[in-house]
C-alpha cells in the first residue's frame, strides 16, 4: 500500500507535532520533501501550486479549511482541522484494516458521486484493488468498460441500467456481480434487460424502495438487500455561522419532482414573521441537462419559478453544484426535502448530521426513513415548524443520523462485497 501523504497547511501546529501523534499509533512516520515516498506516513509543508493530490490535508481553522476546499475542490472530504480531529480517526480512515481476502473490484456506471465514498474506502484496504469504468451518460458506455470488467473478480454496477444489463450478460462464473438501484431506474425500461439470475445481489438504499423494487420487477426477494446511504459525520459536523439561524436550504432543485416552488412558498410564510429569513439553493440549474431543456413541462415550471425567484431576489440565492456541501451547511439552519418522490434523499440526512433541522414532505417512505417529528404536510406547516425549532431539535437531528455514519455503513459494504479468508 502506498504511504499516506499529509500536506500540512500552516498555522501553529508544527509537522513535528503531527508526526509524534501519528507515530504514537505505531506507524512509521517521516517528514520529507514533497513527493518522497518513504515511510507509512509522509508529512510535508512544502506547497506547490500544481502539487499532486495528497491523501489528506491538515489545517488550523474552519476558515482555512473552507479556503482550501474552494481553491482545490478535489480535496473536499479530506481536509481536517487539527484541533478538532482525533488522530485515531485519521489513522483508521486512511489506513483501514481488513479481514477479507484480496479482491479486484470494478465499479461501472454513470454519475458516480454517490459511490465515491465507498470506492475510496475500498481502494484504501490492503490487497483490494479498485478500477473505475465511468460512463459519460446513463446509456452511453465508457471506453474502458470491457477491459475493467474482464480484470475484476467482482463487478459493482452503480445504477440498474444498461451498465448492469451488460455486466449480467458478460460476467464469468468465477466473478460476482452486485448492482445498486436508486429510484429513477424503475421509471425506465433498461432494468428489464438485466439477467437477474446472473446477479448476486441488488442493493436498495431503504426498505420502502426494496419493497417497491420487488413489486415492480418481480425479482427474487432474497436477491434484494438494503444498505442505506452513508453520511460523513466527521466532515459534516462543523460549527454553524450566525446567519444559519434565519436560513433555509434546498440542496438539489432539479428536476421538477424536487418541487423547488414549495421552498419559495415556505420562504414567503417565514418572511411574514421576520424579514431576515432567506433561502439558499444549491445544485444544477434547470438548463444544465439537455433533456430538461427539451421538456415542455419542465421548461414551463422553471420559467414560472424564475419569475418568482427574481421577485424575491433579496432573499434567494442559487449556487451552482459543487463538492463543498459541508461548508454550505454551515450557513443553513433548516434543510427542506419538498420532493414528490425520493428513494432516501441524502440531502436532509447530510444536513441533520451538521445540526441542520429538516422539514420533510411525505414522499413515499419518508416516515420510515426519518423520524415523524420532521414530516410536514405542506409549506405552511413547514414554516410553522421551522419558526419554533430550537437547539434541542438541532441536537436530535444530529443524533438521528448516527445510524448512517460512514464507518458503520462501510462495514456493511465490506461484508457484502468482500470475501472472508
């Protein structure tokens, strides 16, 4: 395994102090100039603008972390504030142990943002090699798909689409195949081409959608299992900024089933109580996807939304999608989940982990995934709930997400994907 390389971003913490702390765990720690590969952990404070991506960055404060994440989005998730980060957490995260046999894992699919934490963790395990064949579109095959599949001992397909259909036809008897189905695949026909008899397991992100998968597909019940989405508590739990107290957030506003109009409805009710309220929206614009630009229904709805947004411009900000979700939640005190349908909806879970209080509409399965205290029937009820929430609700939201913490969910993935010795 390659050494873990730390870039120390300055401040009062000296690299020697980091070295001593990590060495206390019995690891070989050496301080070297950049790109030196001696030792288990290599610590450097030499910064160059085109530096190769380090495994982790240690900095002095939250403001330093936000600056680094905005400057180098590729480092989001691996920047740590030294004073609030236990060394044990870093060692366990970047040098994880394994109790499994060597494995060659191919990850095949489109839009791999939800699988990145899993693939990154698996790639850090001793004797586990991970290769990725990312497709440019849901039904457009990536150039390395065949070679990556042939190399693997286990094929993991993110989304139950043409990638999974191809894998089910191509897999050899000595290979295993696992497919994760999120939600929208059931609205399409591509899943019908999957040879379920050649799939070891299909993973759903929640029990409600496990039942829906079985109902829609007719697949054998024993083939479909549940592993929830994970939240990275160590990264998301950051101190709130003062403006969060009067800020509601919507993480993801497209397509229209996300119902961003309901977020504006909530804001209007809150503004009747206090003119300091504002709404932050984060995510792709409706014109980012070609299919939405060509859909008359979507186009008309977002044209109306744009008019409303402009009329409330002093209170509404729409930011483009970016990896800096944890930083964004520092400014958000209340997160909305106003969708018509979701399979799990990671946004409120991520927000809750940061102490952000959710307001969740009753989409299918919401009351089984989230506590009933957060469920609202409409915008007026959401605004009323938000106006009376306080610190106890924030703490309750944090505590609820412990069941989805990164470490425990990754253990479930290990048990499913890896083979005991």
